[in-house]
């Protein structure tokens, strides 16, 4: 008689770990309970007795119940994006993996369950690091690889390193304590890397003062466009006037936040729209200035898709908006506060911000489970952008459980064989086809199924 509500319970789980989860959910149902799951994993969705599909798009383009009924019935709903991913997946189209240009080698890695491990990563390709939960993937990539290479680049220039202390960009903070830092006996090949960019799912900002428009930099171009209008020039307004973080143009009652905290006696505080600006963040004089008929607050209220059309005449903003659409974020509003963004959205915003830069190649990109929280359709968009980075002479390494991503990689490193103390070892390496045939890899049977390889070993 219990109702269980779970929000993406399979997020971050290897397919081998998702099976026990499904068994638990089935046991709960068999015990006379009801289980409601928000989920993108099609293996989990396919096992449901009833499915509710919401869409057809995201943000303002969604919010409608397209179908509610048995899973098989979704195939008859043409508006559903989900339905084509519930059908038996076609084998991944065969592709010729890229050949490694050079290799990045780390010897003597020690951290958590990694004990004196040696690992080699191909440069100039897309690599996927897989393994069951707790096998040591994040320790290897986000800690040992990232900071081992960084320390080498910050050194005295040995191994051809440029010795730059500013080579590690887009990192949200180094490990808190010395015990969190990996020890690496030797790093070879780091001299072929000019930059390291690590993208995780940490927030792009911790306060509402940070949002999609400010983080990507497109808001700077928008503010300059407002400052260039005839009314702004007549009044002597510069670009700073249109920032809600600076005194002058912002509402001084809420200091540009758009809301005020309401303290309640004996209860937690609450928030409400600012009674002065009604949530617009700006004072009336600033809002009198318009660009193509819209004031600055109305611009921030636009979705990325709407803004891409409206701001097409501002090249710097248009370029940024196009990259946001490329990674599937067209539904977000420009002014959506950073704390309201999901981890997956934050990571894709970081990726879009990087994609809009003038790139020079030879950058090492590290992503930790970038598909977490993504619908399969969004995973396909993400894959396209990762391959785009590699095509521009960069190296991309992803920690990933999603078999679509692993199958599309050029090289796979599988850790295990299990988690915790039973993990921390490299079980297998190779192209996706080679790894799918490995008899000791727990990833192999799931990858073989995705690749359509018959006769795979199954534990």
C-alpha cells in the first residue's frame, strides 16, 4: 500500500547495475505497492506496465501529456520523440574508428581503489572509460588524469610541456584535501596537449545572479546593443546600465535579484517577486530603452530558440545561441537562474560555451557522465558535438555508461572487474568491436548487443 516515487534512479548506473535495480522495483510492485519512476533509460521504461509520455518538446514547447497507457501503445503516437527509442534498437551503424595520433601515458597511479595502475589514453580520438559503479572511472579520469597532466604542464617543461599554469580551464575547483589527490609516478606525452578543459555537472553559479546569458557571455553583446540604441545614447547609458548586477540600471529595492526574501516567524523563509520591479530586475528608466521593440527584461525572458531568431542581427549573441541549440538547450530561457538548472543542463552549457570559442586544437576535454539526465534524443545531439571537437584535432575522454556513446567511441577503456576493493583494474581496452568480444569485461555483452554482434559472452 505504499507509493514510491523515484526520479531517474538509474542515473549514473552501468547497465549491469541497472538490472538489480529493476529487480528491486519489480519486488516492490509484487509486494502490493505502486512505483512511479521518472526515467530516460529505455531498458527501465520498456519494463513498465504503464507509461506517461510528456512533450512534444521541452520548455515552452512541452508540458503536454502525449500518451498515457501501456507501453506498446506509444508506438501509435506520432508526436512522441520517445517512441522511436522504445522500439528495438537497430545495431549501431558500423564506423571506422579514428587512429590515435599519439599516446598519453600515466604510470604508477594511486588513488582510492587504483593501486599502482598504468594507463594509456590515445590522443586525437574520442575515448570512453566504462565499468560498473565504483570501479574507479572518475578517480582515473577526473582526478589522476586531469591533475596528473596538469601538474606535468605546470612543471619545468619536461616531456615537452609548455609549463603554463593557466592550461586547466573550466574546472570548478581542485580537490579539497591532499588525500583526494592522486599520485602519479610518471606522465608521458603531455607535451602534445596545449589545454585541458574539464566539464562536470557542478552548477555554473550558486546564486540567481548567474544565468545562462551571463555565463556564456552572450549577455555582453546584448547589453552593448542596447547601449547603442538612440535613446540610450541620448541619455548617456553605457552597457553597464543594462546589467542587473551593477547599481544604476538595476532595481535598488531587490538589488537586481527580482525577488525579496520573506522571513516567517518559526518557519523557513520564503521568496516573493519584488514589489517594486515585479521581478524584472531593472528600474523603470532602464526598461524604457528597447531593442527592436523589447526591453532588456523581455530579452532575458526569451527562450534560446526565440532569442536565436530575434537576436540574429547581433553576431556575437547569435553564434552563442546557435551552439546552445546545437547541444539541445533551445528550450531554456536566457535569464534562467543558475540554481534552477539541472546538472546535465549545466554541463551542456559549459560545452556550448567552449564550442563557441575560436578553437586552436590540441585540447584535452574531460567529461564525467555527460549523458546523465538526458533523453536519448539529446544524447544523439551531444555525440555530434563531441565528434565535432575531435574532428578539430582535439582529444575527448568521457566517463560513460550509455552504450550509444560507448559504441560511437574510437577507443574504450573498461575498468573493473567489480566495484570498490574488487575494482580499480583495467580489464580491457580496444575499439568498441574489440571490447565487445572480450570474455572478462562486464561491459562487453551490453556493448555487443548495441553493436549487433552475435554470440557475445554474458555473465
